[in-house]
C-alpha cells in the first residue's frame, strides 16, 4: 500500500540517511515531501533519483501525510510533532522529547513492536542510539532468563555529535598523526583523537550524564520491566561511525553460554559472531552501513553464576537512528495501523 510520507529535518545527517534507507528498504512511498526550518527551506534534496525542494515547516505541510519521520532537536519536536499528529499523521520522532512520555511508545521493532498498537498521541518515539542495540541484544536473553541488572560501558563514535563532531575528528587526526599541535575541539568536550572522553554530554544532578540517564530510563521502558537495574558509563572514542558496548547482564535465572549464543544467533536483527569458532568478533567497521546489531564475546561472568558478558556493536546513525525509525514505519504499515 503506498504511503504518503514527510521527512522533517530532511537536510540533517539523520534526515539524509532516512532518505537513503527508505530507498534501500523499498519502503512503499506514495508521495513524499521534505520539511525543515526556514534556514534550510528552499534547498534541493535528492530522493530515489529525483530532486525535491525542501519546504518550511507549517501546519499546512502535513495535510494528507500518513507517516512523518522526524529528526530535529527536542525543542522543535515539541512544537511540530503534535501539529503533525493533529493533522492525522503518525510521527516517528527521533528526538528525546517524547521518549519517556507514558502516552508515546518507545519502540525497537525487534523488541517491542506490539507497542505500536498503543499510540495515544499520534507520536512514536525512536530511542537513544545506545539503548536501541543494547535492547536488541538483551531481548532474546530476557525472554529465556529475565534480565535483573545490566552494567554497560559504551565506546561511542564521533558521529554521535553529528557533522560538527566529525569535523573535530577530521581536523584533529592529521596533526595528531604528524605529531603537530591538535586544534581545539568545537563539538566534543575535549580532544578526541588519541583520547577518550567520559564527559562528552551534560552532567546531570545524579552524577550521571544526560546520555547515561537516557540509557537507564529507556532500557527499562523498551524491555518493559521497570525493575531492571541499569548502570551505564558512556564514553566517546576516536571512531567515526558505530557505537560499541561492553555489557554485563545479570539474570534472575541461570543462563548458559551455549544457550545464550543459540538464542542470539537466531534472534531478529542480530548478526552473531562467535570468536570461539572462527575467530571473528564484532567491530565498528562491520556495523558501519548496516541495519543489524552485531553481538559476540559471550562469556560467563566469573564473579556471578547468573551473569554473562557480551560485546555489542551497531551503526549509531542507521540502527541507532534512521533505520530504526524506518523499521517502525514499516511495522505501522505491516500491522495495518497506517491505512
């Protein structure tokens, strides 16, 4: 069934990828329009071999639109996503504005697509780029042994800061490699190349960063179990694209390494790499450009008989943002929610 689509924030990094992913996944686009702020309105964008002109955001622009794929700052989302929903569209929103709203489902299709039947405000929230692959990896294990607690340390790429983050990366890497003075950062909170940054996000009052608190709260909501303990440490590393996660999971019931590996190997959206069989292990270079979550290094926690350790990698711009949003749109059509 052809679907009338609008992409909001069409000129941004995620908006650009949404355009690409829609074509790659052969989403059934009937009509499509591209919307952005007044600053970007009038710019040309390419979609499926054709040129389109970006239109300014307005209530009238959403007339006849069935699905909106939005990627804007939270303040813009708070203003315009309800306007799109009021016009009759279902909005899949990439910002953090609606994620913890109890009337907005927070959806990772491989984990909780059924929540798309509970859209009370016309808005579906797309989760954080760390929480998405983490929950994809946890879901098949949770179904077997029920997750009790998660401790995760992240290795997040420069592109998580958008184009300005990558500008820092590219500006620093040449001088650093040559032993020359490295220019000061403009997006990251400290020098990135040859370094790692533990406070590349706003520090909240509880001592955790804004990013870490997103992982805590969103993981519980996506898995659907508020009792799960989550302790994250989010770190920026000098990688261009793809976030990695070192995860220790404690379960309510014992789960063997063999059973965990078998569950992960057959789970939707996961590429399981077993280093004990072929020596291969997930790396950012595997995940870049992919819509899958790569999982490996599954081990028994030697300090806890009810815990396992694993390594998770995913493209933060695709599965962590654009592709997950398009997958939500696919589910909306598949389930007959968009008609």
